[in-house]
C-alpha cells in the first residue's frame, strides 16, 4: 500500500459546480484517491483537476455518473469491467495493487444487484467499492431497512465483504426524516482491519457528507514538490552589482583550472547569493481560484456555522436556515465566478502579453499545477532508464582515436573567440537550468574579465579533451503524457535539462559546424529539417506538386511515409565520427563533439532522494542545439543509398519515398526497390523503421484503384487512403477535404476560448480577441491549406464558415452581418486570398535558391496550364506571378549567410551611433564638422543615402566629400529603402577598395542599416546578401590595413554631406545607373502583402456594392488595421460602433427587415427607429452633450451617423462612445 494515506469518497451532486470545493478538500487531506458519484458530466465534457488523473463513466443525459481522481504519484491502471446496463454507473482502477471501484445506483433493483454480483465476481482482491447505493439498512447506520438493503447485505455475506461505515449518517436529511446512510464503503476482509472510516462535518454545498478513509501505512508521498531549478529571484536593477562582484572575484584568480570548472561555478553562485534573494519553496497546495475573496471565505464560515447549528439541534427552523444559507453560498460563488471572469476579460487589452492571458485562463479553470510533480513511480525508474540508455555498453569503444588532417577551413580549427561567445550569450534566454542551477543570465551578464575567463576555460577544456563531468551530465524529468496509463513506462515523456555552460559550448560548436556543412553543401538537397531558410513547406510543396504533375499526365503515385524508430536515440557515435571525418570537419570541432557526447551521464529525477543514473554510449542528447544538425550529418548519405528509381524527401527523421508511373505496379516496384536499399543503409547505420507506424498511400484519380503490397524487411506496410504528413493530411485524391475537416475540428475547440474571453457586451477588447484569433484559429486555418488549394469546394467552404464564426465573436456582430463586411471590419482577408498570400510568400522565398527542386517541378506544371480547365493551384499562380517580375532576382547556390566567409561573419565594424547632433540644432552642420574634424582628422568622408520615388524605384546616392565624387544607382521598384541604404554602404566600401583609401569614415542616416551591420552575423536574416557583402568588403579592407568607420547622422538637419547624398538619392530614382538592376530576395517578401491588399480591394469594390453596402458607403477601401486597434473604448461601446458601421443592429428598422418584428416604431413613440433617430432625435435620451461635443471638434451640423462614421476620426468616435455608455445603448 505504498503512497497511500487518505481516500475521500463523496456524492458531490455536480462536479462542475463543486470544483473549488473539491480543490479545498484536496488541499486539506491530500488524498491519493478521490471517489466521486453523481458527477453530472456529459461524455464529451473535459474535466481536469491539477495533479490528478481522471477516470470517468458518464451518462449521455449529463446526470448520474462516477469518477475516480487518482493522484499522479500513484501507479494505477484502468480495470476493465463487464458490460452492464445504463441503470447504474461504475468505474474501476487498480492503484498500487488494490482495485478501487466507484459506483452510483440511482434506483436500485434486483436486476441491478444481479449485475453487481457479476461485477464483484471478477474483481481482483483486495478491492474496495465506494459509492451511493441508495439502499437502507440499520447495519450501516440507516434508521430503517428496506428490501434493497437486505439484498445488498446478502451479497456482502455471499462474497465475505466488510462494510466500513461506522453508523454515521452520510446524507443531510430534513427534521423528522429517517437517518440516511446510503454512501457505503465496502472492502475485502484483509483491508478492513487496517482502515479507519469517518465523515466530515460539512456537506460542502452538496446534500451528502464527504467520507474520509485513512490508511495506517503513512509512507512519504513520492509526489515531491519539484521546486524551480532557478533558485534566485532575479532583479534587473541588481545586475550591475552582480557583474562588479564577479569581476572582483576574477581578479583574485590567477589561472583557470583546466581539470574542472567548479571554481567558476562557485563564483557565479556565490555572487548570485550575495546579490539576489532566494526564491521561496513552492507550495504543494492547489491555489485558490482568482475570483475568491474575503466575502467567499466569510460565506464558507457562515455555512459551517449553520451546519453545526443544525447538527446540534435538528429543528425545522435550523434546517430552513441551513438551506437558505447554502442557496445563498451557491448563488454567491456563481456570481463571483461570473463577475471575476468578466472583470479579468475586461482588463485584457492589446498590450496584455499572451503569457498573462493563458496563465489567467488556466487559473480560472483551476488547471494550474501546484508544482511540477514528477509523475514516474520509483519502482519504474530503472525500466524507464533502460529505454533511454541500455544497461550495458560495448566493450570496445571505437571512437576514441583522433585524427588531425588538413581542413578546407583552417580558421575553424582555432579556439573560439570573444566575438563568438558574445554572439551566443546575447541571443539566449533563461530556461530551466541543469544540475548546477546556473541560468543563462548569470553568464550573459558577465563583465569583460568574466567573459574572458569563461572563454579561456572553454577553450582549454576543449583543447585538452578533459571534459568536466557536469558538462556531460543531464537531468531527466519523466512526465506523464496526457490520458496515458501511469503503469506503462511508454506513457512518460522524458524532459532533459543540461548545464547551460554545456549549452553555450554547444551553441559555439553548432555555429561553426553549421556554417562549414552548409558552405560546402554536404547535406542532401532533399533534407529540409532544421535548416535555415527551409521548412516543412518545402517537403509539402514538392510532394504535392509531384502528385499534381503525375495527375496531369494521368499517372498514379505510390508513396511510403516512413517512421524511423527512435532515430536520435539510436545514432551510433563511432559512425557519426567517421562521417565527420569523411566530410573533413575541422578536427577541433570533431574532437569537441566526440568528447562531449562520449560517456554522457543521465540522472533520473523522480522527486525524492533516489536518483538513479546511467552512462549513455549511443544516441544524441535530447534538447541539445547540436542534435538536429548532427542527425542531418548522420543521414547526409541516405539519399544516395536508395537509388534513382523513386524520389525521397526528408524532414529530420520523417521520410517519404514515392514514385509515379502510368502503371501502379511499376510505381509499386520502384518504391519496394528503394525500401530494400533503404534497409541496407539502416542496418549499416544502426537505425530501423517502425512498420506499424509507417503508411503507404496510392495517390490516383482512378475510381477503381489497384491494391498494393509493399513490405519492409518482411513486414507489410499498412495501406491507407490518407496520411498525416508533417502536420497536413493528404488524401489519395488530393481533394484536401480530410485536412479541412481536421482543421475545422481543431479550430472548434479553440473557438470556445474566444467565446470565454468575450461576449457581445462584455469581455476582452476586440483588438485583443483578434490577437487571440490570429494565434489559435487563423494559424490553424493557414497551415498547409494553400498547398491543397484548389481542392474540395465543400471542404474549403467549411474553413470560410469557421472564419466568419470567429470574426463574429471577435467583433460582437450580429449573425446577419455580411461576411465580406466582417472581414473588412476586422481586417482579416477572405481565406482564398490569404492562401494565395501565403503561397506567394513561400514561393518568393524559395526562388532565391536557383537549385531548389520545386522550381523545375512548377515549371513543368506550368506547361500543362493551357490544356487545363480547372483553377490553378496557389503555388503555380505564385510561380507565374514571380516570372512576370520585370527585374531579375538574385539567386544563390547556398544561403547568403553561408556563402560568406566565416571570418567575415565574425567581423565587428567600428560604428559611432551618436555624435551629439540633434535634429533641432540650428548649428547642426557647424557642430557636426567640428566633431568630425576632432574625431576623424584628415579622414576621407563618404556620405550615403537612399530614397524611394513615387514611381516605385529606389535611388541610392554616394558622395565623397574631399574628391567631390558622386555616384547614383537605381534599384528596381520591388526594392526597399533599407536595401538601398545597405547598398549605399556597400558601394562606399567598394570605393574605399578601388581608391585604396587608408582612413575613411562613412556617414549614413539609416540607423537600421548600421544596426544590422553591427549585429552578430549568425543571428541576422540569412537572406541579407548586401549586409554579408559589406562584411566581406570590410574584411578585405582589414587585410589591406584600410581603416573604415561608420557613423550615424540625423537626417534633414542641414548637414551638408547628408543633404548632398539625399539629393543624389532622389535624382537616382529616375536617372541612376541601372547596373546591377536586380531584386534582392528579402525585398520580395513585401510583395505578397501588396498583392493581397490590391486583390482584396478589387474584391471589396465588387462585392461591397451587393452585400455590406452600409459599410462600403463608410469604408470604400480596405484598411491596413482595424479602426479599433488603438482605441480603448471597452467592449460595449466598441461592439455597438461595429454594429453601427456594419448596418446590422437590433433596432426595430433592421429587425423588421429580418422579419423578427412587425413594426419599425421606437419605444419613444416615433414611427421609424434607426441609428439617426437614436442618436439625434429620440426623446428617451439627452442629446445636448452629443451636439456640444461634436461642435467642439468642428463637426458641421446638421449631420448623420453615416457622415460621422465615414471618415474615421478618433475624436468623433470617442464622442459617440461616451454617448453610448452614458445612455447604456446596446444595439
């Protein structure tokens, strides 16, 4: 009976309304099992209590029902019971070797008792039966006995079972009624003698008393509190004190200890202890709901006092007083919940961080765990470790031999630099630390001496290969997956925590290794997983386009979607090292990787003192930034091993092998042949497929598809009509309907979140609801759909319906509001246009790779267009749109980031961001010249600027002050001003190299261009070709000892050189040199948005004249942002104005049009009640303040609502809002 202490049994009469009561009982008694009857839940309702698993049996009508809440620290499994009638509810589970049964019998009968006999006969002993039998007998405390009580007593005698009831009543009864003890606790004899049974004094707003059953074996609860591993309460204002303290301690240390880094960790933690306060340990109690206040506490005390009075004197007066108070408490709690939720929703604004919203939603649902309770029972610890690390390792470790060879990148064999370390530390955020308890922030706030100490420590340890044990140790936290059985070790997800010092080292290695691998193009062209500039969209786009191409040629496609079994965990380190050697990865990196991965130690933390550990001899560490890259390297030769008969696509460990042919059997043969070759590669590399998790799909237009028989290593792969591939569901006809249905079902759940956050007249601001909609609904509607468009019309129509439903909730609009007007009001485009927009963005990204496989496939598909009568796929439309661009586009073999030399990426330009010149300074030019002559005497001065003309072209001006040399360059209309500014800097550097200028300062008024130039290159947008070219030129200048500095100057303040460059840029938009007249890929990212806005405007102009005419008269063009985005009127006023703008409201005129009411008269007696009447003529309201306010903002009178709403004026809208709120107008 391990882990057992107390058990609670209760007929709660509605578990939903008693959730806070249940949490109170849990906080008081910490039961390992909570048996509940009369739960009143419907089968599809989701109910959770933090820290507990929930087993239920519900009735379809939402009444009756039973539930077992089992504490997560207890090992349990559901026990299957024989089928029974719907006349009673029962559920069973085996918890730590004892079978517990929760039962509710609303109307006992002989038939039910016969079924209960059958149930008892199959129960494994020992067991306990807990529940409400609605049977009376004096043996267990009832005043009278009935026939069902006798029948139940016979059953207990038949099976030699014991009743634990002490005779105390279990149900609250009226005065004069018989004492009722119908909640029974039954158990086998071996349990009875060791248990104690009692009832609580309060009914907790039910009419049944909770029952407490105590177990004498009080073992310490293994559900220990997992306190935050970040032990310090970080205070930002104290970082400077922390940094100074570290610097002092570093000064006192003469040399880095290369054997271990304990001293370094010690000074970090000691300094933190001296500066930051320690966090308080977490409470293991469930928190009170956020709506709970002192009034609630007083109400509970009042109810308890009334219950005591009734127990002491069971008079009718006391009973009625108790019933009255219980009713008042129920009403109070209901009101508090309702008001608390509305109050919370009304505080949400567009500035509210998303984390705050989700955290508070969970608090209101009581879904926040009191602590990170570890869920794995101790007895399963060793089995769990066996899955992560085999208990035995090979006798001979073949990876300990090191080679040194000539590398293609000798600088990568040098030790790490301070620039690399700062680049890593400036781009990491705190997360759960490892065993040492040191977070990233302790490292990122080191001073110069501390950083140098840390860097020397890293380099010396990696050079010697003597890795400290703490660098190779990981803590594993096992967490139970949702709705999984606790007694099965496969139900647990391992969460791995590593030392952040190790993570920093991994980041350093990863940056160099990734550049080397990508620069040399060693990875397969079909591997798109975890690579910069690539995504799941590449795989989906290629596969879907290949299927469309096959369909256009009347071919079929046989595709095998394969699942590699525990791919990362089964990587063999000696094979990985041999592949690194084969690719001539710099030996400094190879040796560092091998040393870090060898003899890793994992420590399983199950919350108590017992922490088993295991050495790991294979696999890649979970959560490591290096693991995805190392796995890609491990599989770099997979593509070449499967032959040319079939095509292969990879996304990390997800594979698909497919072939197309007129003959299905031929395509099947091609796929089978590739699978045979794949088996050879898998065996050689220590990996294997999971046939049961793999799927084969025949994509064909044939109405009578052929049967398939594809095997892998003798196992037949399952054949299905659809498959979920990288999050998208692909069906055999490529209709997209299953994917649309999947998306709708997923959105349906998220739609409830919107409903909870706001109603028509209450709740979160529409701008906030729109943000939530974008995050949880539109993101789901977006994913994968543009690859499948055009598809099944009915399926995509369901997506449109989902969008309109969500937008009505966001805006508070009536159901009759036209969809096109709703979309304009919420600034959310029609989904068909948005799909095209997403497709454009995707295509405009991949065209920057001139060798991207999708480009040639789309080219082939485009040749089929003239003969097709069907709508074009979104991808093809985007591709044709790209081909229509007048100017060519820069394309690259590899990403510009990886095309630049690694040394140039580490270059840190000298940049001055302020000369102390202000825009408002009248003597700006004189002060500027004085500062420049003082800071850069006798230096060459080059000024650059960029401008975008109304015609669309971008002009770049470059001006050398001393030589009076000018240059004007014209860039295509698709270019951005940012690109022009960066291009100007590039031209200035080319000028320095051409004229061999020894000392040059380059001035620009583009702060963003200089910030990008100063940023750590490996964290820049990898497509910023011009920035990387600037760094390459700077490196060239450095190699020739040319000094180059950059300086930012404010624009339009009279600085002569800047004025000249600005003039040159303006004229360059028309007369500038057109070489090279090319687009840069990152500029194309803006085109889809422009195309979307243009298409949407055309659609609105056409549809707005038919539907949504009232809004069209007010808003004839598509806005960039909703009008309410920056206005905080509150939900009531905002929803009312939205309804006014849409022209669909609850006034009699509109309701009459809908046939809801028979007349158009107003309550004031006027015969025509429309918006103008309400705001300007209705005698029920005082309009004087409205007229006065309108006159104060220069609105000519008389006016009407249409005119006031037409030209969006925040002042006018604010006046309307005040009038609405002051008069409580709800339309």
